[in-house]
C-alpha cells in the first residue's frame, strides 16, 4: 500500500503555490500601472475635445498679428491769422522792411501817409528794419508811420531858403530830411535861416527859419 503525503508536506506545497501566484499577480498590476502612467504622461488622459481646443487656441495665438500702438494725435499747428481787409477809407500798409529808408518814405508820401524816421547809433546801413504799424496793417490817409533804420543818420546839405514863402521853405526842409522850426512867425517870406544854405547837418536835425510879412529882412538872433 502506497503511503500518502502527510499534512505537513501538503501545507508547504500550498504555501509555495500561493507565493508564486501572488508574485505573478503583483507583476501584472505593476505592468498595468506602468502602462497607465505612461499613457497619462503622453497626454492620453486628456479629453480629445480639450486637446483639439488647446491646439487651435495655440495656433490662433501664434498667427494673430501684433496690434501696433497708436500714435498719439498731434494738435494741428495754428496758422497765423490773416490781417482783416481794410475798411472803407483805409488802405493796407505795404511791407517796407529791407527798403532804403528814403525810398520807403517816398512810398508813404505817395499814399498820403507821413513818415517818422528813427536811426541807429552807428553804421551806414540805410535799410528799414521795422515799421510801426507793421506791413499789412490797415491805415488811413494822414497817419504817420514810424520807420526804424539800421544805420546812423546820414549827412544832409541844408537848402537855401531865403526869399521863399514860409510854407514852401518848411516843405523843402522836410523833403530834405530836416525839421523846420519857426522862432518868429510862420507867415510871409523867409528873411533868414540858421544854419545858412550849403551847411551840412545830419538827417532829422533842425533848421531855424525866420519868416516875416515885412519888406525888410529879419535879422538872425545871435546864439
């Protein structure tokens, strides 16, 4: 009669079988977990719709052109206001700057305007550097315009006035760039003058004109 294995042998065999089976199950679980982890790392766990939306969003962001910054608007520069047109009885003053002062004065005289000339302290530049009023301003006849000249006043030869009417002599003195003064009277004829004709003065200096209605000459007072 063949003897059967005892209970101890059966128990050891069962334990070895259980260990082998547990080890196999553990290997299977590790393989599944490793595969699942790799799948998740590769993006397999992300929803397909989310993956598609993410790729579209990225592509759209890359393709969108950068918006240029707007340049702040510049305030348009104001143009100089044009002078108003002359009213009735007025005229536009011509631009006399740069002209010889005598030519500028003649231009004013032709328009029925007066001239007051101011000179510099030195130099021989006869050009007008400014006027008051300025060129383009509306003025009436009879208005005196001030001319400012760059250089010093030039020399003037005093005209001979004796025998002329007092009014005529006064106009002649002004035309020659001098100022007349009337120590006695402004009527009648010129009896004498100071300085005498032919003397030299500077522009804007004064000539004393002695006028009288009497026939005899008027003596020049001793200075």
